[in-house]
C-alpha cells in the first residue's frame, strides 16, 4: 500500500534545522529544536535526517564507504562518521587521542568534531521515534539521476541540476519561501532530497547502504 501521509526531510544549516515536507504542496520550515520541528507536522510517516545515526564502535562505517562509492565524483560530501568514543570525548584534543588508538590512527576534522552535538541531538530524537532514518542527500540525488552527478551542489549548474531532478521526481520546490527564505539554497535542496528518500521509505520503496539492512536498525544510509 502506498503511503500518502506527509514525510519530512531535515538538514542542518548554520542557524538551525531546515525541513522540507512532502505531501500536498511542498512546505519548507525551520526550527532550532529538531524534536519540536518534527512535532509541527501532524501524522508525519517518516523523517529523514542528513546526520549520522548509529556511530561505529570502531571505524569506518560500512554505510559511509558504500555511500562514497555510490556517489562517485561527489564522494567528498560523505564525511566518515567518527567512532562513538571519539564523539564522546571531552575535547578536540582528547578526541584525536582516542581516534589515534583505532586502526589507521586517523585524526578527525574540526568539522566532524563540531557536528557531535547535532549527532547527539538526532540520536536523542531517533531513539524515541522509529520514524527517523538516516539519509544522505547526495546519495538521494545520485539515485534520482541514475548516475553520478557531474556538478557540486555549491555551483550554479549543480543547483539547477538538483532542482530539475526534484521536479522530475514530484518534489518540486517553490521559487519563493516564507520562513525558510534566508536558508542557503544548498541546504534547502539537501532537505528536499532527504524528503524524497523519506517518502520512498514510507512507501516501502527505499534501498539501503549497505544493501539489505533491517528497517528500524541504525547504521544504514537510506535512499
């Protein structure tokens, strides 16, 4: 049975969370608190979030490796998820000491360290809400296109291509936004791609990286 209930795709930007809601006319909303943002949409069937859910105990995650291979030229958009112990360190210096103790001994980036609070915030919501799944927007766009994308999302050609893909897959975005009008375009596009995958998941049409992952189990990237 195809679900027509609303779904939500969420991405982080510098001022909070931006969400694209599919089901009826697409809506774009923003909020500082993820749980409160989800609660704004009554009856939402699935919430895709562009943030790791289920950090590895060691590293790297198989889902991240598969996603990097899947997106091809856009592989640098898939950041390796640090092990749980690294994310739980008290400081960046301690995080790198812990990272060095794992096989490969690779330090984590400042960007990955800065995301630890958002990873924890998503985990807190996902732990109590089974509708929340992990989605990577570049994986979603790659799936929509059927081939790797030639242009990055920060370029004119890249954004035009992504808007066209969304429109082709019944997820067209309006030219003007209300409360989300100040959000960077790339983040809105990412949220829309995540919503597309959330809709597929609600309809039991989604696929996972790695393949064949059990629904409801953290650690996979869905598209």
